[in-house]
C-alpha cells in the first residue's frame, strides 16, 4: 500500500513540475523568439532573420511611416539594419501573453547612438508583427569640415 501511495505522490509531483515548466516556457517563448531574431540580425544573417517571421508577417516602422509585408520587403529593411559593426541589444523587455514590449540599444563599433522602443507579436515561435514605435538618439557625433 505504501508503495502505491509513494508512486501516486511521485506521479502528482512530476505532473505538477511538468505543468510549471511548461507554463514557464510558454511565458518565455515570445521573448526567446525576439532574442533569436536579434541574434541573427547582429550576426548579419538575413536569411535566418527572415525565417523567424511568419509568412504573412509585417514590420511597421513608425519612424518612417512605412509598413513592410512579406519576405522581400522585410529583407530590404533588414539589410539597412545590418550595417557593418552594428549591434542591436535588448536592454529591457516585458512579455504579456503573445506580445513582447522591449527597448533595443543600437550601436556602431561599440558606440551606443540610439534606443528604439519596439514590440513584437509572436505566434508559436514566429514573429507575426514587429513594430518600431520610436527612437531616442543618445549620441549624435558632431561633424566638422
């Protein structure tokens, strides 16, 4: 009888643990998708970054007023983002269901020059919508002639 009770308790414990781990992963999954995207961007891997978008995904850039739809248009935008020695680092984030709200520091050759506030809607592990809300320039070099 004790053996059956022990097995039952162990089974309930393992099922509870599995539920907790599954719930924790589900809440982290949207942020992991965004992190993977910026990893590809920082590595200048355009194709890998594009593969992280759902086929019907859009990128809304409120800085330019332009919306990019589809692989080709998003690829053109990513080409601009992937300048040599440019880095995009997530410095803060909040996840709410399938939405991630985050701030990205943009730097060239290690010099941080901007912070962008963005959001992403994630479906499964793919980006459905990426939106650039605004930018704050934190460094703008003086150029003299």
